[in-house]
């Protein structure tokens, strides 16, 4: 059959292309006669006829399919196309925002008074308690004091209330243009609203108009940018927008600093300016996850470089401080820190930078041709057609006196979270716990077969817990990682049989259920899956970028990792909860949901970043309803209302050269509400004494990451970062450490950390709500602070009721 | 030729890397470790933090320049290129872009700034600074083409310009890095040499010339080119020196671009490198084939054997490290900075890596371009960055201090003390390789051989294992002399018996094939026949020549399989210190290729060669003959792998003879086959052997080219599709 088949097909194809139009009519006549003849002796002859024409049929079918696909894609392309006319003419300039103007009072309450300058479109707020006037743009005195003459464009730009970045949507590689309201605005309109004023800034050249509503509320100044009010008259699309970027901008005033949410919280102190480079660069921290979601950005290092767990920042100037936090659209907020000297401007400035549209990098060699995108280069930036449907609301509040520091800011943010039900209830037990993490299994790639290495079986977990109980340690927060079958495949269920399987897990969970002080969490990574994960459909369940390419990472062994669609995460979590029903004593540890949030352009289930956050909250809520304990890795703010325990909470900042100190801001916010342990494991530290001090300063439970079997087995496995973890070696050290901590620090367990103060480079003081103060000295020599002698590499606990 | 080599390298590297990196990269990628050690140049093992940044200096601080002549310069550094720390921990910075030398005291406060001594003109981009024990400064005043010797207050002592010598003419003298030894000789880096100048400014010769290495094309040019052509041929230069440092032991430490055994050097008084070299590692005896192979491998994949630095950066891109600067502390511990991946590598007195840290980045503790490194008396490491214009000061942690103490005490022969220190190191990091080695050696010295063997095996330390194993062997032998001798005797007798039986059977297979003229060769007797070629090559080959129609094609396939099985078994069974490759690094595909490539590609090559020059052989018998040349390998390796388990590295030469024997046997058999099958004379056979070898090489080349080109093609198509997808869908 085959030879004839191909012959026929070949003939038909050539016949088809030879003289299509003329021949078709004749052919049809001929075929009609033939057909008539064939139908007469139907079965045999028809078959041969059909066979002889099958080639033609296929060609026709192919053409039809191509036409359909082509027209569909053209239709899609037309839908997606950006249409505009090129005959846009910028309107006449009607306002000069650089002109001098008087501030008028527009709203007033007990604590603050709001002023607006109709000529400049800027605002200022008077803190009536301290008399400090906070201006949205630096005034003459500030400028003069810092040697600015207002002659250079860069200096004129400091008078802006708004900085926008836009790009041409039609250009494939969207180049960004930045405009400053003071210099580039040609249109200004304002109207009074309740307790404030609504101002529209018009950037005439690109034809972009933005409305900002400034209102005064009990907490302070509130700015709202309604997304629907953003008007674009021409081909340019607004990409991101900095709101009040120069609010409170000041020179290097004494004792002043900028606070921003880098890691656990970071501070750029003004009086340390001499210890920095003169040409510093600005840093931006995006809430929850870097704006561009790629696997590279989810790795630890990049993650910390660009990511903030909370949408907050602060600025301390003299005895006063400004604290700003985003309460709506915070998923799209970034904190932009530009220290003194940045862009040759002698001002310290900090502000929110909101994404108005989502941006994604499209790598031309994303995954098909290998993992090495850098070497091949091709990557273009694309911007969404649609704006993000979310208002951007920021509260600026003003502190003075003793409260005017980051501790006071933490207090304000804490009370905001509590008022809005965004944080869990206060800790009401007094189970000062030992934080443990155990690696259960790993895989060593072998020559023929990969070798599975059981590091801690379920039975051994129990042995460890029993050994601890014998020594009188009965309170543990225990996270079990890599317990699932083929843990590298990100399956959500199936305890590895070499670790004891279901029966092992069952007996452990029973044991855990009997022990009130013990919380066991099984670690899951729902946000990740790979090509071999069970039940994952690569169309439906994985995250796509704006070009319809999976966010993926190709590994050397050919497997591909994906991010999981939020809806799929929700479904998988539901299934997991079903499986977990039988096992009472164990909760869930979410390895990734508490630290990443992303866009998903998946056709079937698209998610914006805020929808993803909502979906994650739904996941947590479902788990909570099922009565399971929730433990979260990382500390993104949306997880606070559900987490029973937060682990791996960072205790440092990324370490840019502009950063002078890290401060436990996140810890101050959640202390008293959620027990937590920080990322430094005692057994992986270069010096346990230093690590202990870090735990004390950051209010962490003592934390160890151990295995039952010797850590020598972990050589050359993916887990070789765990270079020292053998239980038998660490047992005495762990028990000693825990006993020491329990004796000294159970008094602060469940209490709020109300103040953290850096007394010198190596000495800090931490105060809790019950009056307990702890002095921590990292230096090797004994020092004095507040008249108290603190031993070298040691600490002193004072005050309160011990 | 060069491009061919490159393609070959690419292909082999691809084959090797594809299978040897099969380990899944964990989510928190393993490269995220800031501090790590590598095992002989590959595979990072994270270790606890060894150095933490304690301070960063960007400028002169509160220093007021008292010198009215000096134009008021900015306080910040600009493109600084060199650092020096004297015995009192005063820090000197060659602030190149600002044309000055900055002096900080041990508290890191600026105490003096020098713009050039009075009466000698200002410095012009000084790139090097050295301070002797009296506090006299020697400045490499690069663009003034001179070396300025100043007193400790900046007063002029003398100026050295280009010394006159027959050897030193021609080039412009632009000194950059220099040291001054205790006798007052100045050593300046100059191309592939270090130039010595004495206190009078007289040229005292070149020192420690880098190795120019062997290059086939040079030899050919020398042999065949005319004098005129030779003139135009580009002269190959030896690799340049990059930097020098002066050790407290009076030795000169240097870094160079020399790829073979000289990236980091420790030069003795006559200029010989006494630091760790590749050849001091690994086997003392090497059979010629293996040596050639090792060399080939070395050029293909960096890392099988020891190398300084790393050949893959954090993103797994291939790099060839360039060590910009070197410093040595009082214990002889060497620290270098690498330019391409920004890492700081630290090695002990014997050149074993202690830690690697740093890297490129914006973080504290990383660099944009590190230009100089120094260490002070407290062990703090200072790294100068010429783009960030700063000095970062790294404070050693207790962990690394323990390591330093342990290596130093061991080097001083204090084994018990070093044992305790290594134990301390292991208490912090259970997986620290050197600690296991240190403990193994200490245990060996204590006579605890079995424990020493165990420790050494954990980290693959063959030398210590061998020492301990030899002692352990004698111990066992002494204890159970009679039973062991009896057992050995029994085994020898059994083996002889087995060999005899085997030979008999092989002979039987031979006769069976020859006599049963009407039957096809059966598999069993065919294999036996193949083994018979070892004993009677000429007869056996003649036999198959005249009965070629009855050859069973399954037999060569089975023999190939058998040889492969033996090879793999060998890799696993062979005694640990004798293994040429770590079990974890075994790549089954590579082993297959290594074993099969010659016999398999020999078949078409020799067929082609012989068929055009009067050969009588056909493909079938050539296939049988060349594959059966693997039989000596099988016969020798099988007992050898078991026997190796009572041998150690010290018997390696003895052991190596057998390995060579297998290869020689293979070659002889191929020779015999070609001669017999084609009825060639001896001379003709030799010629045809060469011819076949040449054709074989050509074949490989063609295959390589095809591979590379198809790869390109596929990549092109893929990118085309991707482009289409992005633009139109």
C-alpha cells in the first residue's frame, strides 16, 4: 500500500500545484462522472478510488488547517495589536510647576495639618505635636544647606511630586523614558475633596495624565492613585510611577537615617556617609518578589537583593521621623532608596515606586536552547497592554520624640496589621521551644542508578524527640524536609518508603499528637513542580510569562523546573489536606508560598500578583480550617494572619555598600504574635557563640538543622550545604544551648519586642513590652553600656520579672 | 589545526559535562555558598564562613594633607592598583589614578600621603609599592618608567631607571609590580621574567623564566621552514608573570599566566618553582599511554587533576583563571585573588585549598575588580578594588584560624597537636576534607593504621591511605603469616590451573572451527576462538581468513560487551589508591568510548586502507580480528583488578606494567591480524598500520565536524522557531 500511497500523494501534490484554477473545474467534472460510476459498484471500487485520492485529501486538509490557524493567529494578533494614530499633537503648556508658590492649608486634625501648593502641585504636612513641617519637596533652606543652586536640571527635578516612567508600547524592546513632574509637567489641575485635595498632573509630551488624591486622616497623610484615573492620550504607556520621591528628602542631618525593608530591615545612617563610596547607586526593594519573575530571581541571592517582605520605609531627620506603608496595591510597590551622592545629588531620598503595568523580560533563548541565557544574550523587555487594576494607596505617618525611630515605626505597622486583622492572635502559651529542622533523605547521582540516602527516618525522628524528652526538652517546633518520595520531583504526597513510609509517618504523627509541646510540620514546595511531577499538566498548571513561555529552568540532567499556577497550588493543597486527615499530629510547612508571589499569564487560569497573594491566603485559610498547623518559610506579610510558626526568617540584609546596619524590623512586627526562628542554624555557623547572640538580638528560638545519619553522607549531594549536622555530635550542644536559652529567655517568649537600639557597632539593646532589656555584645572584649558590664561575646538580661 | 583541537575539546567537554553534571541543581543552587573548597579543582563543598568583612575604606578619612605643594586632591581613591602591608601593619596604597601613595597606620587612619619625592618630580600612575624593613618605600612609577626609592618620610633616596644590559634592551621599562629582598635586590615583573636589579641599579639577570612549553607547529617550522620564512613566523612568547610577593621565608611568591604548573609559584633562590605542581600529585609512575591520555584529558576538561583556582565560574561558564595578586602570611599560607570570577582562594603551605570566598557582585565581601591583596600580622586580609575604589578588610573567623594553626603545626612536625586542632575544625564542619586528611596522617603516626585508612578514604586521600595500607598489610601478614602464605599458594595454583584449562578450551574452540567445515561458528566456540588469538595469533587469523564465511558476527559484539563489562567491573573493584578516577566521577559513556574507539574505528579504517593496496581481507574478518585484539585486555584485567586489592600505590609501577601489557598486546594483535589477513610483508604491514591510523583519525575528524555542524544547525532551527513564535503567535 505504502509505495502506491506515496506515489499517489506525490502526484496529487504536483497536480494540485500545477494549474490549480483551470484544472479544478475540469477535475470536478471528471470526478463527478467517476464518482457516479464508482457508486454503482460501491465497496471495491470506492475503496480504490478513495485510496487514489487520499493524497489530495490530505493536502486539502493541511491547507485548511493552515488557513484556520493562520486566521486565528491573525485575529489574535489584531486583538493584541496596539492601535494609535501618529498625529498626536501635544497641547499647549498651561502650568509651570517650577514657579514659586504659597502653601495653603487644606485639612487639619488634632495631630497634623495638610498644606497644598497650587502652583507647584506639592504638599506638606505639619506635625503639630513637634512642630516639624514635612515637605514633599526639599525647600530652599535644605537645598542651600546641601550646596544645591537649583541651576542644574537634576536639582530642579527635586521639586517633583511625581516621577513617571513610560515606554512606547509598540516597540519590541520597550525603552524607558523617565519624566519629573516639576520639570516636565505642563498641566496641573486640582479640586478639593473631603479632608484634602485631588491633583491631576499632566505630562503633555507623552500625553499621560495622573491623578493623585491627598487626604489627611487620623494616621497622617494618605495618597491614593486611582488606577482608572490614569489617562494615556497617545502611544505611550505608563510603566511605573514614583509617588512623592523627595518627601522629607534631607542632607546628612545628625542622627538621621533611612530605613528600608531589605532582609529583616536595613538602615543607611547619614553620619556614616564618609565610610561609603561617593558614587553610590540607588537600590530598589520590591514587595514579596522581584518585579520580574524568573527562576534566577527566585534563587536566594537575587531574592534577597530585590525583595522586601513588607511594603514599608522610614526616614529619620533630627528628632522627627516619617514612616510610610502601602496599604493597597502593595504587591506592586517597590521601595527606592537613593542615598546622599546618588546621581550626584546631595540629598538622601526614599520613596515608593509603583508598577502601573507589569513588565517581563522575554529571553529569546528561554529554555529550548539551553540554560545559558547570558551567553546567548537575547532578551527583550515587554510591557503589558493592560494597566494593573488596583489603586495605589500609601499612608505617611509622622513620629516625633522617643518614638521617632524604626522601633516606633514597627509599633505603628504592628498596630495597623492588628487593626485590620492581618496578623495572627497573640501567643498565649509559654512553650519556649527548640526550633529544629531535619533533612530526611537525599539523592546522590550515581553512575548507573541514583543512590537514595536516608538521612533521618521517621523512626529516627522519633528517637531524636524521645532522646530530647529524656533530657527534659519537650517543646519543639520541628520542620521535616525532603520526606516525600522523589522529593526532587516536587510531588506533594507519598512518604518515602525508605524513611518508614506511611506507617512511619503514622506512628510519628501519633507520637506528636500525644505531646502538646511538639509541633511537627511536613515541608512542601507547592509553588514548584517539574517535568516529572505527578499530575502536572504543562499547559494548565505551570506559570507562563507574558509571551506565553513557561517560567522554567532547565537542568543538566534534562529535567525542567516550573513554577506552579496559583489555582493548581490551591487544588494540590486541598488534596494534600485530604491525605493528611489521617495524621493528626502533623502540620504543613510551606517552603515557598510565604516568600514568593508572582504574575501568571497562563491562558486558562491567569493570575495577577495580587490575585496570587489572595490565592495563597486561601490556601493558608483552608489549611487553617482543616485544623492543621501552618509553618511558613520567609515572612511575606500576607502570611502573618495564618502562620503558627515562621522559620528561616532572615536575620540580615543583602549587604549592599549603602547599607550600614541590619535591624530586626520584621521581627519586631511579628514578635509576640508568631513564634519564629531565623535563618542561621547553630550547627552551620562558623561560630556558635556569635550565632547565639544573633538569635538573641533578633528574638529567635534557638535553631538547628540536623540529620540522624552522619553528615559525611551528604558529600556531593544537592544537600552538601549541610556540612555539619550529625545528631549524635550535636546533641549535647543543642541541649545545652536550649537549656541556656530557656532559662534566660522564656521571660520574653510571647512578648512584643518594643525597642531595638544599636548602641555601638558591636553592642545592641533590645527591650520587650514587659520591661526586659537585653544587651548583646558581639565584641570579644568586655564592654560597658548604660552602666552595665557586658561580657565579651556575651549578653546581659535586665529588668522585668525573671 | 588549532580550530580542530578546539572543536575536539568542545565535543569531548560536551560529552563529559553532559553526563558528569547530571546531579540536579538544588533549588537553592549550590553555587549560593559563599565560602567553599573545591576538591582538586572541581565540585564545590560549602564550608562555614571563614572571613567576614569588618571594615571598608573608601577615602583618606579625616586626614588633612599638610603638603602645600601637592595639589588638593580628592579624598577618595581612584583606580588604586597596589597594596602593601609592612611588619608593623602600616598599610600603603598605590592610589594610581590620583598619582599618589597613601599610608595608613595599623588603626587604618591615614598618616601620610606622598605625591613624589622632592626634586624628582611627581608620580605618574604608580602601580606598585614595596616597603622594606627600614620603612623605605620603593614605588613602581609606571608611566615615568622608573622605580623611586624614598625614605620613610618620603624623601628621595635614589631613582632606578632601565638598567643597562645586553639582555634588557629593546623594551620600554614600565615597572608595575616589584619586591625588594633582604639583600637589597629589586625584583621587578617583566614579561615572562622577573628582573633583578641590585642596589646600584645594575642589571643582575632574569629570574624564574616561565616555561614556554612544547608546540608541534614550532618544531615543524624549525624543521622545514626556510630562514626567510622563519623570520616571518610569529614568535611564541612564554607566559607572562602577573604579580610577585615576598614571603617571610625569603622566597619569592609569584603568579603567572603559565597554564602548565606555574599559575602560582614559590621560587627558590635560583628561580625554581617549589610550590605544588600537577606532577607532584597523582602517580609517580605513569605508563606512556596513560600519561598521554592524562595530558589530553587535562586540556579537555579542567579539573580531573589538581589545578589552582577553578575553571568554571558561578554560572558554569568555562574560564581560565588569572591570578591578579598573591600574598603570603608568616606561616606560609598563600592567598590569591582571581580576576575573572572575583574569588579569593587560599592555599596552605603545600598548595591545598583551604577556602574560596568573595566573587563578583554588589554585596559587601564581593568585588568589581580586585587589584591587590595583602595580609597583615593578625591574619586579616585586605583586598583592594580598582573599580569600587575601596579596600575591604576581611577578619578571619575562629574556624579558619584553627585551620591555619593545624596546617602550621603539622608542617612543624607536631602531629599530636595538629590532631587536636583538626578535631576542633571537624567539630564545626564535619565535611572539611583537609581535617580528615590531617587526622588520617596523625592517626598513621600514632600507628592506628586501620582508622587512618578509613579517614583517608572518606576524602579520597590516596597517599595517606597507601602509607597506612602498607603498614596495615605488614601487620596482618606478621600476625597470620602461615595461613596467608598457604592461601596465596592455593590461589596461585588454582589460577595456573584455570589458565591452563582456559588455554586448552581456547585451543579446542580453534580446532572445532577449523575442522567442522560445514557448520557455522557457534557463539561459545567463537569466543574461545577469539581468546586463542592471544596464544596463536598467526594461526588463528589465518584460520578465520580461510573460513570467513562461517564467522559468527555475534562473537565480536559479545567480545566488545565482555570487554566493557570487565572495564566497568575493574573501575569498581580496583583498589582505591590505584584507581585513576574516583568512582563518583566515572562516566560510563566516556569509558565506553575510550575502550571501543580504537578497535571499532579500526575496522573501516583498515578495510579502506587495505582494499586500496592489494589487501585480501574482507570486512567480516577484519571486524573479528580487531575486536579480538581486546582479549588481552580482558585476560589481564580480570585477575588484576582482584589482585590490586592487596596492592597499594607504592606497587604501582609493578602494577602499571600489566596495564601497559594489555595495550601492547592489543597493538601487536592488530599488527598480526593485518599481516596475516592480507598476506603483507613486514614492511608493508608497518606502512599500512600507519595508513589505517591516519584514516582512523580522519574519520574521527569527519564525525566531529558533522556533530558540531548538526548541533549548530539544530540550534539555528530552534532559534528560528522561537523567533517566529515570539513575533507572530
